[in-house]
């Protein structure tokens, strides 16, 4: 059929073509779209992929420059590329601090692999992939990474990061692994429903996770706090849907408090969990009922902004009971939350509040004073700590303010190290650049004595790519030092792994 020619027909064809392009995730560029090569403006923010030459935000300038210099030094070498895919622009100061730490952790792993690994091959190139706030542009950025995997000059072999558990990250992981065959190593992702399982072993083929899941964290907390009486417990939970972290945290805490005498106290956070909203009013009304209940242990299933609001209101209670608030690993954000900086004293009000959570990692878990016989590596923790030292141009200094206390640098360093280990384990005299499938299959060997000696603890992957009985650092927030103080190591299975990190049948 021949369409009549004319302005209306041409306009209709343009609309149809643009709609089709949008449906498959492509950007239609205009002259004003480009922020830099590979980086494009969307919703007034620059998103896309860079080798460090573009700086997404001023806080990333120092570490971006170091990544660019390291990548440039590999220009004439057949390097394998790893991409760190996390949001790198945020209006929330606490989130900005967190993604800076994650980029720092990724760079430190790259630097160590290229300078302190006895010239193991291939050398490692690092890309920064920004999918925008809440991974809104995950598809377009993923397609850039798919192109990098197919380009023999780039040799992208793994995507690392995936730092929050929401539907968009689940979609990105499924697209990269199942549809495009690109291996993914998730860093600070803890939701129970974004993983391979015995029931669905190939749901995300090529996905490796290194952080304990919310269920593993809850089991470790339960083992650590075995004296907690369910009849003295209460769940306070966010019932907002569409957040994998919240849904799995609700399930695990409801299980721990299944014999609690009263029903959970509930609230609903805004779609953007960084939105303050008016939830402080809800928590203010909730506190008298909490005081009237027999509860002294509160399981809080919520994101950091809402945790901050809840703690401030609980600190102004009229009852004199001491409360222990147990929550998920995202509570580490309070240490970098500017709006909590002058509120730490609420933990001292009344008879006090102890905020305890299962951290992604803590430097004292495997520091010099560690007493654990198995499950972690003091050498790995010491190596990471030494990478942060100041030095001359041959050391990875000048990456900006950096600290290990909230675990973000540690867990991202371990995620990139895991990806590097998988890539290099598949490199031989005859295979100088492993295929994507080679790297995917390498996860099957990262167990037992071939485990990754992570700074956060041993990383022993089971046949589904999940960390087996991974060490969980139990910490509490200390109002005196405004940091997370290490309490001890706990284990999802209730005991440490054996010296071989064996995985039970």
C-alpha cells in the first residue's frame, strides 16, 4: 500500500518511528542531548556511560580523574572492562555520599588488580554507568553496556553494583543476564526476591550476589539476639508496594515477631523514599501506642529517611522504657545523613534507644582484633585499609574523603574483586580474553578453597550464585562517636563455616 505524500503523512511516520525506537529503549538524540561522549541529558541530569572523563557530580571529581588516568594507562593493552552501574546523581546528600563511596571502592579494586596482583591478566578497565535516579534510564544505559560487551576494543565482561532493591534494578538484572548474557555481580543488594533459587535456578543466569539477603541478615540477627522475647517485640513496617527491600524486610521481621502480642504498626512512605512527606506526624501518633504496648524490641521495616523520622519521634516519648530498634542494612545511611547529624542525641533520651542492624560490612569484623577462626580474611581487610593510605603518585590516594565505617566502600570493593576473580580465573595461555559465558560459568567455581577472600568476609557462592553463610557484621549506632560500633559477627546458619567453606547438600 502506498501512503499519500504530504506534511501530515510525514509527521505521522516520524511519530511512529520515534514511538518504535522508544519502545525498544533507544534514545532519540537532539543537538542539545549530549553531555559528553556516551553521556546524555535526561530530565535535566546527565546519564550514560563514561571512562571517567565525564564527572557526573563535583563530589566524584577526584575519584573520576583517578579512574580516567588508570584507564588511559591501559590504552595499548587488551584489557577486560567492568562497569559499575549505580545512580550517580541525587538531590539527597546522604545518597551522594554513598555513591561516591561505591565509586571509590570500585576504583580501589581496579587499582589493586592492576598494580598489586603479580601482573595477572587481563588488566582491568573500569567504566561508570549512571542509569539516573532510581534507575529510571536503566534500559538505555544497559544497551550501551551491551554494545561495549560486543565491541572487541572494550571487552566488557561484567556489570557490577546494582545497589538498591527495587523493580527497576530487577528489570535491569533480568535484561542484562537473561536476555543479553552479561554477567552481573550485585553489591549492596539484599532483597530476597531478586536471586536464583532451587525453584528458579535460571531466573537470572549469570547473577552473583555477595551481600547477605534480608533473610540471611534476619537469621543472623536472631542468632545474635537469641534472648529477644517475641512477646516483648513489635513490628513497625512500611506497607508501600513496589520496593523489593521493604517487602522482603517485612516478611523476615514479621516471622521473627510472629508471637508478638499486638499487630504491626504500619505506615506508607511516598513513591520516592527520599521524600520527607508528613510521616513525622504519623510516627508522632504511633509512639504513645508503642509506649502502651509491652514491646521493648522494635523491628523497623523501612528506608533510612523514615527510620530517621521514627527515631526522632520515639526519642520524644513520655514513657521511660529503653528500646532496641532492629532494622536492615540500609540504616548505615544515617551515618552520612546531614539531617541526622544534629539528632544523634535522641538515642540518649529517656532510658535510651539502641539502634542495631546487620551491616553490609564493617572494618572491625576482620580487623587486627578479630577473633573469628573462619569466615573472613584479616589479610584482605588489611589490604583494603592500606589502599586508603596517602602516598605518592604510585598509590591510589587523592580519591576524596573516604572511610570504611558504613561498609559501602568495602562491599563495592568486594563486588568488583569478585568480578575480577571470575574473569581472571577463566584466562589461560590460549584464552587471553574469556567470553561472557566463560565469566558466567566462573561463578560456579567461586566456593570452597577457591572462594573470594573478601574484605567483608569469605565469598563462597552456591550453585545459584548466592553467598553461602556469609558473615554478617552486627553493629549499633553510637551517639557518642556518631558511627556504627561493631558488636560481633553472626551467621545466617547460626555457626561459622568450616575451614574449607563447604556448602552443605
